[in-house]
C-alpha cells in the first residue's frame, strides 16, 4: 500500500473511487448517504469534487499501482459545517474503492491525515460523516481515534462532526 499526493490530473481516478463507493453502499442497502447516482454522472458533483481538490491536498492510496482509496485534506470544512475558531485540517471526500474494502485503506488514509496535521503544526483534525445507518460510520471514526462534536443536518440528511486533537 502506497499513499501519494494527488493533483488535478487524478480527478478521473478519484471520481471512479467515489462511484465505486456509491455502488458498494447501495449494495448494502445504504442509499441515503451518497444517493444512488454516480458522482461522475452528475456535473454539479464533478464540479464540487474538483473544487474541493483545488482547495486542499488530495491523497491517493494505491495497492499494486491501482487507486484504492482517496481523501482530500483542506484547511476548512465544506459549506454545511462551521469552520473551527482555530487552525484545522479537515478530511473530505474520504472513500475506498469497493474492490479494496477490508484492506485497511481508510485507516491508512486517516493515519496519514493525522501525520499531515502534526507536520503542519496544527492540533485539530476534523471530519464529518453520515449519521444514519445506525451510526456505523460514526463508530468507525471513533474506532480511529475521533470523538463526536456537533451534529448537523442538510435537509433531512443528518451528519456528525468528529475531531482528533494532537
């Protein structure tokens, strides 16, 4: 497993990972998290992913040279979460390609996010996630060292912000 910094040229690979994650979620009956349509098939979603990538540092996990997961670290959250009142690193667009679930891709990316946060001299790492599906994603982040902070809603979509301090 290799983690490398990505760039604008990685947009197609990142969209493919996100699309695969939608299919995987839908196969588990989870349609409320990211919907049922692919990211790459929705022009506004493609634009949002490209914008997020340009606002921060995209990272790609490769396994045997194949993109297996991604995240983008930005100095602020997306539009639905209030920025912290201190410097922060925010994990956005974290996803694992369905072919690589169970390989520790997400954990490796989150460990890398922690390393990057420390390297930048920042003491706050935050992430937000879907709060539905019995809170399984929240529990995953807690297992990775994050603690719950505030909840938020976008319409009827419920989210949870979590943080790690260093």
